């Protein structure tokens, strides 16, 4: 398949970007799929009102049919086309955090295709903040389903080259908007169908931020066994190498990783390390990638998927990573790391 590519300068104004995207909006209108940037990760967009187009998205990604998609709408008011029975707390959260990196699970209206929802009676909705994403939805004159634009199981794409590697030749278009503008992990997913909202997927809008608006919310901690969010049970973000998370005091972690790498080396295993800039002189062997300063969770989250992908271009068979504090954005980052590691965790 011929994949059309357009590069968009996000400093242009909304109207200008929208008119530059006309050809790509026409692809959506005729049932094709186009990858586009959002403030979290790139999404693979298709017309949410066209079941045949949605099926193609599942196929291009190699995504299981029971893993439902997020419907991206251009503004809050459009929610009434897709969902119903919104709670007061839910509306408060939408008003506070939309447009932005948060997705709400609401009761679906009868017209919402079960292909989108994987047969559930709820639907996931998001109003992205990114100017290119908003202009593209608006130019397409519809809502867009958009899972992350990676092959299923691989790290989500935070820049054009990631999408290109995974999906070139398998989708009709890619909109190159450079790097994702926000924190580089996918949106927080919050179920607002019950009295007390439940975080199904942690993200850059943290539990603490949500609670400061509406009080106590739950976290679905059963994420890898029988999660409420079907997507959380699948292996994700997986680098080609085996990944090991090492939690503990800094010095203990460094010692553990150095010893492990020495023994890997003796066994002809090539190892890599994801570490903080502060520890850059501490490791003696292995392929080392710095993810950011120890306390700079924003930068760490922005670099995470990029680094996982970079390791796939090396020969490493094992990757050691220092665990972060499980709080705030650190909790969301650890959620992705735990999945990438398949819960292979050493607690010192
Ligand atoms: O930041 C993001 O959310 C990106 C950008 C492109 O918007 N999209 C994204 O989509 O990450 P995807 O498909 O990779 O992840 C959607 C998650 C999955 O874990 C899925 O199972 C869950 O949302 N989900 C979708 N509909 C749901 C529903 N009705 N109930 C529970 N979980 C749902
Ligand atoms: Mg995904």
C-alpha cells in the first residue's frame, strides 16, 4: 500500500494546519486510516462512524478484537453523540482536564459500534489537546478511533520514525508532527460509570491530580490478571530483550546491576542498562542509556518509549532498569516498565 506522508509545522495556526490536512482528511472520509500526533503518543486514526475503516485499524496493528478503542472527539460537546448518563464527578473531570491527556470510560449510546467497544456497554472518549490532532479531527468532520500507532505489543510511538518503522506500507497516511508534545506516555484512562471513579490506566494526569478535584478515586490494581480495561492484560511495550527492574537504594541497585552484568558477560550475554544521569560513571560494562535526571519524572516519561525502541536496534539480550518511586507520575512510568519487564522485578 502507498503510504502518504506530510510534515506539519505545529507553530502554524489552527486554520492553516487544518487546510494543509485536507488530503489526509479525505483519506479518513473514504474509509482509510491515517496516523497522527497527539500530545501523548501517535494515534492510528479512522472514522469512528465507519465499521469497515475501524476493522482495518485492528488489522494494521495486529490488535486483538476484544481490545476496545478510544474515540477522539474535537470538543467536549461532542460527547453527547457517543456517551450517556454522565455522573457529576465525571463532568467535573471533563471540564477540568479536557482537552488533554485523559480518557473517560462512559456508558455508550446505542449507535456506537460494538467493533469500537469490543462488545462492552461502555465507550472510551478523549478530547486531545494537540493542535495537529484537533485540526485533523476537525478537518475529517467526524470522530476518530485512534489506538496508539504501533504494532500491537511494541512500545507506543512518540515520534514519526517510530510510526514509520511499524506501519509504513500498511496504512494510507502518516502525519509527521515531530515529537509528542507532552509527556510521552498514553493518556490516563478513568472509568466514570460508577459512583467512585476508577483509574484503569495510570498516565500523566495522576491520581493525586484527579483526587484534588473530586476526592477519593480507586485504582484498578488487578491490571494484569482480570483488568476492567481489556488492553491492560496484554503484553505491552515489549523490547526484544528481557527486561529486569531493580528496586532498592541507589548504591545497592548499582552494585547488583554491575555484578549481574559481569556474570552475563561471562555467559556471553550482552546486557544494557537504563539509568539516571547522576549514575553515569557507576557502570563498567554493558550498553548504557540515560533516561533523565533522577527526579525529573517528566523527562523520564518522555524518553521511556524512545529508549525501549532504541534498544531494539542493538544486540542486547537483557536490559536492567532502576525502579522509580511508585508515586505520582512515577507510578505511571512504573506501570509501563512493569509491563515491559513482564513483571520481572528484583526488590533488594
Ligand atoms: O494517549 C492515548 O490514549 C493514545 C492516543 C493516541 O490517544 N491512545 C491509546 O489507545 O493509547 P490504545 O488503544 O493504545 O489504548 C486504549 C486503552 C486500552 O487499554 C483499552 O483496553 C482501553 O483503553 N479501553 C478502551 N475502551 C475501553 C472501555 N470501554 N472500557 C475499558 N477500557 C477501555
Ligand atoms: Mg496502545
